[in-house]
């Protein structure tokens, strides 16, 4: 807790030169997506940790509004329309909104939320590699072309088929939320034969006979990667330094809680998400050594560089630091 307060104070000091005249906002709006990767946000909402940290910072009683979106593309639109202040994005979502807002809103990454592998699961027994996907196959991702999973699949295709072939399987890819894609995979009622998913959905799918893991994000990148990065606008950060710092302090507090007692965190997730997954199954996932809840950002440069080279971006960063506020690299 002392570290959290000290870190928050450091953020306030760093932002002091940018603070505008007048009072800070009395409402902060944050957005999350579906899945275990957002358990810290769920705990922050449930225990009112932002409100607690804001009051400790002298901001009095503030209002916190939470929203849940299926993917980063919808979340980005909400941020640009002024309906949310903090969003949780994959690397592609961050890259996209950074490019769109450079020179105006100037959205950048604030902190990591976790480092969790993403898995491509398949229920077509004939698919043993990317080369085996055929016209009858459909690969569900949270958002075509722009989601973390969609970009990882493109990176995998380039490794499998060669440079210039990153879109080789794009015509098989469809948009579907993690819960809906999991239902489709488990029941076989829709034409979904593969799903590039996230926790806990990917491991739930693998429990069922006939569904196998084709590859993971770690296989593709050769290293763990930050699954979620929190982002906001430069304007919000500059005009609300104490509220911004309170948000970060609340996130660090929630992260410490999760890592201190994973069983408590699993029970909290099941209660808050209304997920019907058995606790013992969730415990198998949340205790995996490669499922990390951390505000420390793992390297994302390889994905940024791939997107800059292959994507339709006006601004092409050479390194991840260009997309991040300084405190995100601490």
C-alpha cells in the first residue's frame, strides 16, 4: 500500500506542469471487456477503490462509472466520443487509437493490466496447422483485423506462409465475443470451427473432447506479451492529475489483492462476472505461472513493428515507447 501511495504521489508530481486551472473532474468513467483478464477492474468497481483513493488524495466524493464492451474497436469509439476516460486495450487497439488521435486527443498507454497467453483452439480434427484451414472453417476473434487475436493470427500466417502473406486466412475470420464464441465451440451449433480466445474461455474450451490447442501468443511471439494495456487521452491526464493518480493507485491496490490471494480473486471473478465455471477449474487457470496480473509492461515492440509495417497507419512508430506515457515504462 505504501508503494502505491508513493507511486501515485510521483505521478501527481510528474503531471504538475500540465495541470490546467480549475477543479478536476468529479466523475471518472472506465471500460473493460469480458474475461478473467479484467478481474482487477471488477474488484476496483466492487470495492470502490478509485473512490477510496480519490478521497485520500483530497478530491472528496467522486462518481465512478463502469462499462463493458466486447472488443477494443467499440471501446475506442467510446473514448473518442467522450463517453469513457480509461479503456483497456490489446496492443493493436492501442496502436490504432494512438495513430487516429496523434496530434489531437493523443491517446497513449498508461499501464499494463496483465500478461496472459492467448490460445487458438480448433474443433476441426483435420486442422493440425494453419495450412489445414479450408473453406468450411471459420475462426472467431473479438474483432476482425483489429483485435489482439486477429493481429496475432496475421503474424502467425507470415511465419507460416512467408512475408506478404499475413492476410492469408483473413477471409476465414469472423467477429464474435468470447462468451458467444465459446458457446459456439462447445455446442457446434454455429459454423465456428476455431476460436482465438482468452482466459478463462480458452481453457474451458480445451476441457471438451475434440477441441485442441493449435498455438498460443507465446508460440507466435517467442515471449509473453501484455494482453491488456490501460489507455487514456493526454487531455484527461493533464487536466486531472490527482484523479489520474488515484486511478493508478486503485489499480495497483487491486493487483496486489489478486496476487496476494488467488482463490479470493477467483471467487470474486465468478461472483462479479456471473460466470458459472466451477471454482476448481478456474483455480487451475488463475494459478498457472504464465497467467500474470501485473502493471509492469512486457515487451510489445515486435507487434508494434509488425503493425507499422503491414497496417494502414498514417503514423508508423519504430518502438513501443512512442505509444506510452512515461509512467507506463516504469
